[in-house]
C-alpha cells in the first residue's frame, strides 16, 4: 500500500501508545500472539485488523474483563498496561481526555 495512512507506525512510534492500534499491540503481547519485540511497525491495516480479531476472540473467553483473566495472564496484563500507561503519560497522554483531545 502506498498511503502512509494505511500503514501503522508501530507501537513505539505511536503518539502515546494508548491509541486503538496501540492497544491491539498491547493485547497481542498479553496473549503472546506476537513477541514483545514486535511492535507492528509497518503493518498494513488489514494485518492489524486480523490481529485485533484474534485479540477480541481471546478477550471474549474472559468476558472482556481483565479481572476474569487467570492468574498469570492477569499479572501479565497488569505489568504490560502499567508500563504502557507510564510511558503514555510521559508522552502527554491523559486518560481523562478523549482520543482526539
């Protein structure tokens, strides 16, 4: 694809990482669909959609609630998201604001 808008910049280049695409990467790390060394840089949106579909299917098993994750996954979720939120805040992310704010 030639349009930059159809290629994901990657989690590490994402404006703060807590975007919709950034969260797909975080969840894919959580469920070990991709290694944490892969940040999906250069992936087209179709490939990101496939990854999102896998993540959503896995989340469905747990009612889409972190509190329903089994022990090891719950621990991984807390670790991954804590790191992500800390990094996002250093990049100006405010959880009180909407994604476009």
